[in-house]
C-alpha cells in the first residue's frame, strides 16, 4: 500500500473570535498549523474574545489590532486563510466613485480579506458567514455574494460553497451557515475546476464539502448555470436588478470558476449518530441558582415565548398596526438539537430567544456558559475568565467547531492525495 504523503498547512485566521476555526482544524489533523491570527472588536475597551484566544493558545503570532491597520507585510506567508467574517451588515457592496471603492458598514471587512488574498495569494481559503449572505440585499437578491465570487475569481480562485445546518449532520445545534472553500489556480486542488462537465459531480460527490457533508440533489435536480459579468462596480450596480423583488440565483450549494457559476439545491444525507440538547445539560444539582427562573418572572417568559395577536402603535409615527407572532416551543425540548445561539443569550432578563430548559424537578432555567460552549462543540470552560454574559455573547458569535473539523479532515485527506 502506498504511503500517504505528509503535508504541512500554514493557516492564517482572520476575525478569529475565540478560535473556532483553529479548534476545528487542529482537531481534524496535525497537518494544520496556525501561524498568525487576528481578533479585534471595534468600540470595545475590553477585548474579551482576543483575551480568551491568547489564554487558550498563547500570544505567539496573535494580533489584537484593527485589521484595516495591519499591513499585509506583517502577516506571515500561509497556505490557508480562514475566517468567519462579521455579518452584521449584509450589503457589502455599494457603488462609490471608483470600482475599488465598494463598501458597506461592517460588510466592508470583506475587502480586508480581499486585500490579504491579493497580497499573500494563499493556495486555499475557507470562510463562513450567515446563510442570508446568498440572498442579500433585499432589493438585489444575491448581489453581495456575486461581488464576493467575482472578486475571488479575479484573484485567481475557484470556489465551492454549501449551506450547512450543523444539526442536519448530527451536531447539537440548529445553526445554518454558508461555508465556502476557494482554491487558487496555482494549487494542486484546482486542476479539475477547468472542466465544466464535472461541476455537478464537484457539488454532489467530488468536492471537499461534498466529501465532508454528503448530500443528494433536491428534485428536480436541474443545476442552474450563469456568468457574473462586468467589473465589480457594474456587478454591484446591475446584478439581479429589476422590477420587484427578485429571487436570488444562488441556491444552497454550488461552484464557481472563472466567473461562471453552477448552483443547485441539495439535501443533507446524514446516516450517523446525533447529539441532542439533553445530552449536553449539566446535572440540576450543579447549576447555580442564578440560572433558575424566579417564579415572579414566569409570566413574562411565557408571554414572550407564546403566540401573539395584538394591536400595537409605533411610538414615533403614531401608526397603529396588528402584530402577530407564532408560539415557540417552551421549554426547549431536550430530545432535539438546540436552537441557534444568539449573542443576547446571556443575562437573566426574560427573552423570546434565550434557551430555557426544564430540570428533572420541573424547575425552569437558562443555559449555563459551559452548555453554550457544548452546543458549539468547544471544550468545556473555553471562555472561562470573563463574565457570564460576555461568555454567552461570544458563543452567539462563534461557529459550530464540528463543521470546521469535518471540512478540515476532508481537506487534509485531499491534500495528501494530491
């Protein structure tokens, strides 16, 4: 039997948070070695995420500076650039006076990724964002993703993407995110991208994401193929622009090579074990009293979680309207994966979106930080050392590390075969 060759993949981690990409990749294979990382939260004096990162991984190669102020020359050469770039703003491409002046609030950070790719030209990229990216903004569905793909193509990258709900593959949280992998034309993994007839196979069988997360075509299985034409300013101005609200042309899986896109709808094909919320809960006698819901708050929680049909008035305009809202499952069922963690998960105030579970004795409580870490598949206590509310916030901003781990295993295997 031929021996698999060893590879060494130098990784740069942008928008590192508390190290979700690093944890997933290092669990996947010793082939991955993080040589540089950056985490900086604007408008905050305390940099808790960066502090946690340093506490867990050490200060070597870590930057806690505004990425816009970091010169590309300061970043070591690397083979793989990874990051879950901020997603508070989905309109990442807005036409200004020049084609290179595309901007948009926090979405402008996409162009910091682009700047690093242009300067360093790593062989591979691995990025994550909310799945709404595929259909933003509201008036030009898919425009932002089109600009990203076009800009990557112009830098010489071919891309595969997939919307992955972690719970669909046995993980403990229902968290849908779009993951995309890019391979530079100089990479050994880019060879097959020049054959358009093989693109459906890349989506369903042969791509790294397909190997990591098996899927089947959603019937009718007719891929859509189109080109993203024009310079970046023209793409920004014209992509999917017309009368009324257009549907996004980007489906939940696809590939892009040389500005030509093939996209199709796929369904998860998971046949292994699954982890549910109840598997992760701490014993009742180990839960601090602060996490139990006081009896006086129970009506407020029940109201926020329940269905509503009521008249409301806008305090600014005086406009009166009928507000409706469906009921949520309350408390959260222990025999199903947890819901998506939100950044407002911490704190004792009643909320519609925070998790609430019932204990064996029948009492209701919120989730502890360690349980939120488990929902994202982090090590227990990963965020210890900062206030509980901030620990919850950081987990709301994090990703499910198990997704990165599976992609990392598939990528490492492909690199050994190349």
